[in-house]
C-alpha cells in the first residue's frame, strides 16, 4: 500500500481533512521500541509488536498527526494511529 494516499483517504473520511497531498507534512524515522511514548499507542501494542527496532512514518495535517508503525526490515505495516494533540483518537491494526 502506498502510505500517503491511504492516510489522505482515511483522514478525509474520518476527520474531514484535506485530500491535497501538499497539505501533509511527512517524515519517517527509525527508532528503538523503547523510544516510543506508550501514552500515544493503544494499550495492546506490546502484544502485537515485540521487535527491537521499528520504522515510524508520520503524517501531519491540520491538528492531527497520523503514524504508521512498520517492521524495520520488511516494512510490513503493523499499526496506524491518529493523534489529536496527545490523544489517540483512532487506531487500526494490520495482520
């Protein structure tokens, strides 16, 4: 799946955000698992993901930040979350 179009569609459908890619700021960063802020993840994240390194893709639009957490090696999508400030307002798990 191509990340930005997927995020743009989701953000438009659920939060009425822009569908113009120029309105989105994006960044990807490799992190160690323990560098994540547990308050910004669903409670069950430790059950679905135990690898030491992860790749996080961030997308900012309006007052929201969406993230996709993937395997560092094979880039398989594990979790998508949407934050409004420091509140997790949406999440989706991928098998």
